């Protein structure tokens, strides 16, 4: 059994993929070819924003807006400690300081009620709170209604980390359209993934677009040999754009199938596991289906039991960011973010993709429910 079955998806669209790839090989514009522009236009339309800027990875999609805003030394960027390293890594890469905010245990997303406390902590440390990066973890958009209110109160720029969230919604408003700028990833395992690395940035902010496009290509001005600012090599390969165009065409139907699979899990897993909570009016993209076991011992037993039946499972994320060695200089102690730490000890994820059938899910559910 596959944790994420990309082969079944590929088999469905193989002919169209081959045609797209052949088209790129024929015109030979492997960097920033016409498929890149076509993809950006279709993604902007899908998300419901004015601008989409494709780039080389989800990490660069977070880095470029921070660079465009001039975030740097002395600035504080608020984010969650319960996410992949890239979210906080980019903060350090521009010279700013991550200030972590604990999560809501039900949604695994940043707890908006704790943001004012984190802003105050940043000020006490002599930092200037400038940005907040909420994460749409496991495909569920964060609580943007409250986040936007608090951000307005403290004049915080909102950079939505929708690396896992693309395809999710809040009251029919798409992930990728919240805050000031959003970033997503096309890593193969993401809900909308390519066959390599890739990412995209979304915004309605006309004033930032030119800067971000420039930064994407070494800070170029009128041409690539006229450099007006520091930048990076952050372009999306044309072949990846061609692949994404065909995957985007079936993406809405895949989100429906992911939600059907998630509902089946939630309806049939025993009370021994805490299943994800989806607030009213929200739709998750279900990048992962993650549950909480009763303890770390229970989690390890469940994973081993699944493994013995050739069923894969993963742990996202077993070490919270404030406990990572790379951030040890920030001075966070064990216990400071209890929700994040508890989830790190108890969480695990089971197979989730649009092509799970009920018989496969029944096998997974039977094994997990027998672990009680």
C-alpha cells in the first residue's frame, strides 16, 4: 500500500502529460517557457487573486516575499513551532528572529488568541514585530478571520504558508488568498505536486509583484544583466509547469475525493484516536490525515502494528521547531509550548490520497482499531 499513490494519478493523465512534455521538448524553452505563464494565470484564477508568481520551491515562495518586504536583522516574525523547518528557516535566512506561537490542539494550527502575547514578548526582547506566518497545516487553513484582526491591530504583514493548504477553503474563499501574500509548494507529496521541486506566490498587492519577480531572477531589472537588488535563482522549470497544468485540471475533483476519504476515516476510526477537527465552513485539502494516539507509546505501537501489515505511516512533526538544535539559541525551554509538544509526542499520519478506496481504508481502520 502506498502512503501517497502518485502512480495511479499518473496513469490517469499519462497521455496528456506526455503531450505536454513533448510540447516543451519541441519548443525548447526549458526555463520560463510559455507553460510557466499559462500555469501562473490558471493558478491565479483558481485561487482568486490578481497575481501568481511561480518559483523553484515552497521554501523560496516563503523567502521571496520576506526579501521583498525588506525583513531583516532586528525584526521579529511570528509563526507556529509545529510545522516543517522551512517555515522558520526562511526567517533566519533574511536575518530576522522567529517568535513562536503555540497551536490550537484541535486544528494543529497557530492559536490566534496567543498572538498578542507573542508580540509583547518580541517587543520585550527589543525586536520589531513585522510579520506573521500562519501555516495551513495538513491542508486545513488557519483561523484567518481572527489572525487578520490581530494583525491589523499590531500592523503585522501576513504571509500565508499554504504549502500544504492549496485546495482548502474558508467559506468558499480559497487557501492562497488570505493575508497579504501566500506561498505554496509543489513538492511531489503535496496535494498539487509536480515531479520535482516547485512553488508559487499569490497576492493582490501590485506594489510587491515587481519586486518579487525581480528577486526570483537574481534581482534583475530591465534584463538579467541589469541587477537592481539582491535576489535568488528561483525560477520554476518549464517541464514542471507543464506537468502541473495537467494535474491542476483534475485538482478540484481530487479535493472532493480527499474529503470523502477523510470523512470515511473519521466516521470509522475508534475513539482510541483523536481525529482532526474541521471547523464549520472550512474545507481541508487533506495533505495528510493525522490522528493523536493516547501517548507516545501508543503511537509507536500503532505504527509498528500498521507496519506489520505492510501499511505505511509517518510522523509529522516529531520535534517541534522550538526544540530543534538549530534554534537552541532562542532560549525556549521544554514546556513553553505545551500543545505543540504534546502533539509532537502523539501524532502520526496514515495513507491519504484521492485514490484510496474503501477496501484499502477498511484494512487500515481494522488494524488501528485492533490496537486498543
